[in-house]
């Protein structure tokens, strides 16, 4: 059976800290561990669908070749592993924050790597970009927001006519102003990531 650490986005951690102020530990807005190696950074994809969470889980699972299951029996929080990373799929309640227009989207597909899986960070953002492309190609999810650490927009995707002349639609990134072409798009997104040692 798949397991994971209890984790949520930094904003969820803020809400949790308000409930535990009487205790010894208060969780700060950023997830802070005892050392840099233990910092958990999220890369999330926000999107819309008219289907229920269960139906979205099935569609996303088929597109990615995985199976989402309720985490510890909670049908509002679906979980799987993809590319050895922990993925969570759920409806979110985040409010808009600057360029992060969370309220435009209903669902959050989040990826997270814990300290023992730190070696996966080297390709985690690229993995999430591939996920967005797969959801466009196989699940008809044509609009989404890719966000780093719940703070920085990396890409804002919409479906648009292919500018190369092909008679089909492709993903277009409104942030870079370019059609999504791999691997070139990886470099465009990487340039927007705050320069830290998070890949190490």
C-alpha cells in the first residue's frame, strides 16, 4: 500500500499552525525543517474540469498511467506515485495572491519530494511540465497554471492554434508568450524558478 508523509502546501501549513498555537511547535508560512536538505518544496498544477473529483482522478490517472486512491480513506484527497514522486489530487481553497490566480481553477495536482527523495528534484519541474502536456493530449485539460512553491507562476497554459502550421491545437504558455515545444520550454520555465539550491 502506498504511504506518504503528512504534507500540505505552505498555505495549508499556515491554517494548521493557527490550530496548534497552544502547543510547543508553531508551523511557519514556509515549511521549515531542521536543515536545508529537509526542506520540502512543492510544484503544483492547477486546472479546471466539470467532472467530480473521482472522475477527474480516473481521467488524470489514465492520462499518466497511474491509479489515484483516497489517502487513508479520505475520498477528498487522492494520492499516487508517478516518476517515484508523491502526487496529490484534490479541490483547493487557495485565494488569489498576486500573479497566482488560484481562484480561477478548481483542482490542484501537486507534486512533492521529501528529503529521502531529494535526488528526484533534478527533474521534478520538467516532470510536471510533461504532466501538463499529457493532460492536454489525453484528458482534454486545455488550461492550467504551473506554480512553484505556491508563490511563483512558472507557466500559464492555454490551448491555441499551432503556430507551426499544423492543423491542430497545442499548449501555449502565456508567461513566455511561446507555444510549448519540448525541450525548449524546459529552459523557459527554469529561468523563472527562484535561484536556490532546491535541486541539490
